[in-house]
């Protein structure tokens, strides 16, 4: 049987709690298909354009929950996948792959969880190969995909859009693999020099980086469009953006682990404050909460591209012109993974989700009802952070804790300062965890301008800035991108 909490959540979402004796499948948020975890491993969008979500939450007992809250990151991530259908993958590929991937991390046991002051902690997701939170899912995902394809004697082409960190982590994870090529789209002028060079200086012959004359949302739309073409089958396009459900499941592991550490030390659940663009990272925290992790509230933070905070203020999901900021990984106006949460908010009604997404595409927006907003706000809050406030937050962290943070993490610091100034007594019932999403060296100029301190470049990236870059500039159209891919794969 499921826990009372899981039963309540499932009842609210109008879905049944998954029992361990039955097969857990994945369906499209727009109502189509029903596939196993193995079948969605290399899938991007579903055939109807939706994103894959589990048909139900896995039911776990107290012992299984305890096992998700303690141990090394690789162990917890393997257990998460096991609960979500990992047995459909060949052999022990998931467990072996995650352990293998973590050997390239500065902290292979798992991301550090450090106490800053009473009631305030930092989850440092900045110690992976490319110095960003994406590594904790992309490195294991690359190993899982590579080992699965080898088992199946198949080739594939990874295709993803990036606002900076996903692209760098993808290139790092897939470079020089025999049975895989990788194509990464990034917006011209929309990533930092450090992020761009992480993508363009590896010299890997199986990697194509495309500089697109548009913003991130344009890049993402092109990728989604290409997944619906014949080329997707011809080249076995494989998704590693957070539209890939397995990547999000892997990310839940650090929310289980960090909330478990804090609960063990304080006896309290945790509020997670997460810099949010495409919604994948905070959706992973939401999954952990639904499965019983000691998670209280989830606080979304954004820069001036505040599409999600505006939704909380107006009940309207409404895109605007993307603004370039000092936190480029959040320069997004279409938060793709919110479609997954929308499916839960709309009680698993795929046709209702499809109508909303069509309205977003055709009319640039949709409205949530009062009941739907109450459902959203049951777990989430949202805070906007201006550039001036982000600069102030970086300086605050430097002077208060002698801790240098990136401009993205600064948006979460700003939100925390607002929350901690709130005298609501209920805040004492939970600890607060600041989620550090990227190393400050990736945004050195912005950090130094705000704090007067130039971040130290980690040894693993110290020689990158002087390497020769290689990328191809293309027009912001699906046909131009596909043409570049055709040329690349013809000679790969």
C-alpha cells in the first residue's frame, strides 16, 4: 500500500498510486502513448508533441524511503530509477553507469550540503566536470545511453538546445563516444564566454556546436520541431535536455539526499530555493516531495525574464520578449518543463494540457483557474530578482559568508533574504536550502563587477580559455539547422 501522503497526492491528481507488482509506464502530457522507461530513454517529445510523465507515482514503504534519503548520490540515483522502471533497462546498466559517471566528479560521494547559519544550508551542485548542476544528471545519462546502445548495437545522435550549462555538460558527457554523435544549439550572444568555450574547445570529432541567430526559446523550438521530422528516425535523435524524463529522475537523487542529510541533523524538512528557467531542476524536487522526501516548500526564483513569477501574480502564463541578463541560463520565456506540472495541475487531462500548450504557441499564453492556482501554490512560491538585486545578493554572500556565488544562484539568495525577513512563525518549522546551480567562474566578469572578487578558475578548466574554438553559425530555422546536421553526419 502507498503512504497516506502519496494516496492523498494521487487522489488530488486523479491518478492511482503505482503498486510495485505492476508495470510503471510513461504517457504523454497531451494524452498519447504508453511506454516503458527503456523506451523513453532516447526519446525527446512524444509523437503528439507532449512530454513524458509517469502514469502514477511509485508507492514505496518507509524502509525504501529511508534508503532514498541516505548514502552516496550514485546509490540513491540508482534506487530512484529502480522505483521508476529501471528494470526495463538491459542488465544492471543504470547502477553501473551512474557509479562510473561519478568518478569524474570532484565530490563523487555527492554534492556537498553545508550549513551557512542556523536554519540556512547550501546545496553545492557546482563540483561536476563542467561546474554546473546539469552534470549530476547528464554524466550518468550519457553512460546509460552509451551502454544501452552498445548492448543494442545501435548508433544515435544527441540533439539539444542550451542556454549555456546543458550544452557544456552534454559536450563533456558525450565527447569522443564511439556510438554517439552530439549536436548542441546555443543562442548567439546568449551564453557566457566560459560556457561557450566549454562547448567549442574539446576538439571532439563527434560533436557539432551550432551558434543560432536567435534566443534560447528559438533554439528549443527548433529542437522540438526536428524531433517531429523523418530525420529524427533516420539519425536516431536522442534528447538530453530536461525534456528527457530520465534526466529529471536522476536529478531527484540530490533532493532526496540533501533533504535526508538536513532532516537527520535538525529533525526538520527543507524548503528548496531553486534558480529556475526551464523548470526541470525544480520539477525534480517536486517528484522527490511527492514520493515522501522531507520537503516543505519549493521556491522558484528568476531573473528579469520572470515568466513564472508573473504566472503566480496574474494566473496567466504569458511569454514576453527575452531579455539578456547576467544570468543567461535563465534567459527563457517558455518554461518547457512546466508542461509536466501543468499535467498534474489539470488532473492528468491530456486534452486540457494540449489545448493550453496550443494556446501558448498560437496566442502566446493561457490562463489557470482559481482552483488550478491553488493547486500550484500548495507546493510552490515564486520570486523575481532584478539585475541590481542579484548584484546586491552576490555582494551580500561575499561579505556575510565569504562565499562567492554565480548570478543565477544570486536570484535564490535574494529570495531567501526576503523569506528570512518574514516573521511568519511557520518558517521555523523548516530549514532552508539554497541551491547553488553553477560555479561563479563561469560568469567571472559579472561576479567580479558585483563583488570586487574575481572567482578562481578550477584546475580542470584552467587551460580551456586559451584553446581554439570550433562552431558553425546558422540561421534560426529548423531547415538551416537540419542542413548543418546533414553535412556534419555525412562526414562523421
